[in-house]
C-alpha cells in the first residue's frame, strides 16, 4: 500500500498492529505520520482509506491534484529536514 511505502516498520508485529489500526472506522495512524513532514502523505492515505468507496478519490483525481508527492519534491523536503535537524 502507499502507506507502507511511506512509513518504515521496525518489526512485522509493528506492521501488523499499525495496519489493523488503519482499518478501524476512525483510521488511526501513528502520531508522527500526521506531522508536517508527512502531511501530504497523511492527506492522501486518509482519502484513500475512506470507508465509503464513493468518497475515495479516483486515480484521475489523484493525478490531477497536488496531493501525490513527486520524487524531486520529496527529496528536497528530506534534504531540508536534514539541514534543519542537524
């Protein structure tokens, strides 16, 4: 899933627990996934996990939106994060 590509898991048990939390009606994500550095990822995951299929975005809508992170932007954001946190 997109979430699994964005969020590193330390153990298989952690992965299983977090993915179960994503399936709950309130869609629980780890707290730091909601932070600014993941804000676009969180927005995308929340939309794609909507329990009402009609409210999930289509592939065309996602491609037309600015929600999907592009690799260059993401690399730039990671570089900025490293510079700020150093």
